[in-house]
C-alpha cells in the first residue's frame, strides 16, 4: 500500500494509506451483492403479490418505465451512498475504505457526482478493464473518476499518521473559543506546545505571558481567559479541534 500525503487547509501534514486495487475491487463486488439482494427482493415481492402479472399486462413503454424506476436505486447507488455515508458505500464501509479529497478539503456532492458519472462509463465493457488498469498503474490506486474529481480512496484500517507532537486530548463535548487559531501553522503549534510544556513545568509565568502576547499579535485573538497559562492551553485545544475535524469518519 502506498502513502498519500495531504496538507490540510490549516497546514497540518497528514499521511493516509491508500486502498489497494484488490480492496477496491472487493468492495465493488460486495456492492454487487447488495444489488443482487435488492433485485432478488424486488422480484420476490413482485412475484408473490401479483405485481409481476400486473406489469406484464401493461404496454411496452410502461413496462420499460417501471423497470427504469426499479433500477434507479442501483444506478444511483454509489452517488447516494457516498454522499449520505460520508464517502463510503456499503462495500467500502465493510472494508473500512473512504473517499477523500487530495487537496485537504472534505469531498462534497460535486466530487461524488463526477466520480459517479465516470463510473457509468468505467463499469461498462472495455472501459471496466481500462478502469482497473488505471488503478493498477496509478501509485495511489486512483481510478479515472478519482483523477477527474481530485479524490482518492484511503484505508481506515491503518491509523492515520499525523504530527502527534501537536495533539492534545479533547472532551467529546468540547466547544472551541478562538476560531482564528487556524491562522497558525502546524510548525507554529509545535513551538507553542513545546514552550507551553516547558514553561508550565518550570512555572515560568513570564515566558507564558510573552507566549500569549505573541499568539495575540500573530492571530489578532484577544484573550478571554484569566491567565496566560489557561489561554495558551485553550489555543492548543482549539487548534486541535479545528484541524482534527476533517479526520472524523
């Protein structure tokens, strides 16, 4: 498996493990099983409720229209699933795969739409073979739809590698105070955290106050806390709150 390096909009460097071709093909096969179960269920219901006979009694155009409606969930499956399940289909969910943007932004409906349009071509005839070849030769296992949409499929089975030196523990119900902390870079936060930890351990309050002044100067933030120590601690937590948001699955 290859590594996909992404720099988020807050300058946090994150390395993802990309899904290999085998996992992606297997997830697609699982989705095909979902299609089969759905169509078998529809066929069973139609057969034992008399709907099948009712449809057969209609003219050709009506039959084709009804068939189109029945196949609509299958046709829109990947688009709907990825949009509603945050970049995952049932197959991807089971194999712990996920669609993300390669520029650090969260994938959105337009990205899933582009992938879906290309999938219509990639899943038919010779294009299916071309799609598999494209994934096999691409170092990030990206298919044509991924290349067009600027997306990639990552594996969530391996922990995401992020710069652990800037991470702090957050409560589940944590509410941030200073949204302007995103003006700081990953490297800024490393320096701030290291300085904070040394100053805290040595009770060097003068350095802590200078650190607060520097943060306020760079970001334009005005402290709402009763001490420099509390302020810097909140800044660290807020930065982690905003930059870790894109990692939630």
